[in-house]
C-alpha cells in the first residue's frame, strides 16, 4: 500500500527545501539587522494556555491530545502565548525593551485550501516594554523591510492599518456595550471576507438597532481619519486613538515606507488579545489571503499571570507569501541553483582511493565536492559531474605520480594541469 502524506502538510524535496530556506533565511537576516534576537519554545504546550486568550477561531483549530499522565496538551497554533509565558518567567531579569523574533513550525486543524495548510512556518517579531507608537512603527517597518528585500514593490503589496482601540471606542460611543465587543470583533473581521448581504444579516443578528448597524458599516468603510468623528461622534478615547494613528503615519513617512501603507478601518484582526494599532499585509489586488499581520497586545502578559506590560508584534506565514512570490516570478529569480564546486574523477580504478583522498581534502577546506562511488569510465564520470552542475572537474590520472592533477572548467571545457600543492594553496579558506 502506498502511503500518502497527511492532507494539509507538505513534503520538502531538495528544490522545495531551497525555497523554504531562502524565505526563512531572509526573515532571520531582516530580523537581526532591525535589532531583534531569536527565540523558540516547545512545539506543544498545555491546552489551557491557548484557551486563555487566542480567540474562538484558533481554539477550534487546535490539534489537542492527552499524554500518558492525563495532561491535556496541544500542538502550538501560534507562538505569541508561548512568548508571553517565557517573558513572564524571567520578567525581572530581561532588559527592556525586549525585541525578539522566532520562526516556529505551527499547526492548525482546519480545512486545507489555497494559502492555508494544517502545518506551516511563521515569522514572528515582537517588541515588549515600549508604550509608544514608535514600537508599532518599527514592527511595520521591519515587515516592509523584508517585503522590499525580496523584491515586492508598493504595486505588489499593501500594509492596511487600523486600530482596535479606535474601533472599541467608536463602538462604545454608538451604544454597543463593552460585554458585546469580543463577540462582535470576530464578525467585523469578516467584513471584507463575506458577501455584503451575508455580513449585514449576521450583523443585524448581533446588533438589532438599524441605526447602529448603519454607523458600524459606515465606520468600517471610512476612507479618512478625519471622517471618523462625523460617523461615530467624539469623545476623548476616540480622539486619542485617532491622534495615535496620525502619529503612526507620520513615523512611517519619516521611515520611508509610507508608500506601502494605507488606512483601512475594516482591519480588525480575529485574535482576541489585540488592544491598539492593528495591521494586515495584502497582495495589492487582494486575491489572496493576508500575507501577514499583527498589532498591539498590551494585556497579554497580564492575562498569562504576569504584570501589565505593553507589547506589539507581527506574524507572517510562509504559505501565502510563497504563492505571492511565485506569482511575481521572484522565486525563480532569487533561488540559487544547487551547484557543487568540484567533482573528482579518475581515469582508472587504481586511482579511486586517491580520488577519495583529494575529495575529502577539498571538503576540509570548505568547498563542496563529490566523486563517483563506482569505478565507472571517465566519460561517465564527466557526465555525472555535468548532471550535478559542477563548476570544475578534477581529473586524477598518471599526472598524480608527478604530484599533479588536471582541472577542467565545466562551463568552457578548458583544461589545465596544476601541481597539487599549488591547487590546495589556492583553496586556502582565507583566500576565498
């Protein structure tokens, strides 16, 4: 019986692995140059940890199980709760601000579809301990810094920015009780994802007052910050949230990335723990799911038993990102071809042991090298070297008795005889 991979998972053959490594290496490189340090946590945690503050959608998507001791555990669907737990454990010894990043493997038990799998990799960056919009701006800048590096232009992607604080203040100002906010966020997050009549029907079920529903839909479709007070009215909380968003846009302009950003009050974010600025990254035509997103979560550490500490962050999955990069022909352009630097061939099997010796010595200097496992004819070995896209082929024959070997350039076909000592002297790692 042929066994198939589990639906919603991926096999990474060498070419796919090269793509995965290129994406993840870029995430790590951009994180480090923006001042973030890497961390990681266990691949599973106590089930209750994700039930505390992840939101109903993620809780419903958990791969959960019971271990031999009867403990209820779950494979991590996100890493932010792990981050909160880890920071709380050493909160008094960690220097502020805490700027960490991670690239965890995550799991969600949902229906696989385009850009959404049961197993995926995600880039997370977080800044903890900064109660200022400058931290939100830096998280957005770092996100865009990566998008720019891989070749995505403002015509390709948009960072849509909103504020959960402004949304909460606006909803309370038009008469929605605080107790209804969390359940309403989940629906409002689907404003652009559902047909308009379906959304309105669901909204009327939660908010029967037609005047309120009109204000909510008008708020979600608002095109400017200045128009918000006319829709929901004024109060100090609304004014403060508007000023915070205006300050964020000024910072993004100063950072030189405002051309990637736009105001969009329909961005709500489904997770329950967001408290302030929120944003999502979309392919310009919005034909794909969000590439990534994040925002401020000032209460999360407190909710996990720690102190009240401000925090903001971002997560970007590899699935939608890879689809977008393929659509823009950026993977073919950037993924380097796998190419060995040397292949050591021998003209006769009596030189086989010497070929092994030379190969290992080349590898020891830091260069990639291969040789034929079988005593095949020289022409077959040269063909094997060509199939492996080797840059140069070392041919060992009678010249070895004179302490020499033949170096063949596989691109030009040019051959030259070189002394072994000189060859290895030029391979000195310090000269690379």
